[in-house]
C-alpha cells in the first residue's frame, strides 16, 4: 500500500492526548463529503470517540450527530513548514443535527479562529 494513502497513519497519538486539544464551535460546515469515519483509521476508534464526545459535551454540544475526522491541507496554514507538517492536520468534527453547528477538536490553532 502507498504510505500516502494509508488511513492507519492519520492518527499518531493515543486517546488521552485528545484532552490537550482545543474545542471550537463553528457555523457552518455543510460539505461533509470529505470527512472520514474514524473506524476506517483507528483499530480502537471507540476509545477516541468516547473522549471526543465527552470533550464536546463539556463544551456545550447537544450530543447528536456523528463524530468524524476532517483533514486540513498544509497550504491552509501560514508559518514555518516542517517535513512532518506536509501531511496537514486532521481534526475531529461533529455536526449538530438540530442547528447545524459544527464542533471541532483540534491539536493546533486553526485559521478560522481569527474570526472569533
């Protein structure tokens, strides 16, 4: 398999590392055609999803919608490039059904955060 298409290489941290990520609420992300089911990428996806759901609930999420992964390509970020950063950033996402708000869990500051 081409290492650049190996979904098992997307998440490189343990579930407990998610606790250090930042939660962002964003209006609205409507094109979900490019999201990935975490179960396609992580053998123990349930452990990660449980932490993500708990974090979103603490931040105000209603608890509905499907937790997914969303990739942000490296060219969306300013600043110094490193060889590791050529893969971009994968964040956690859930779209709330009732009002369409998106909840994001990210390991780094996102470009959209300057809007808040």
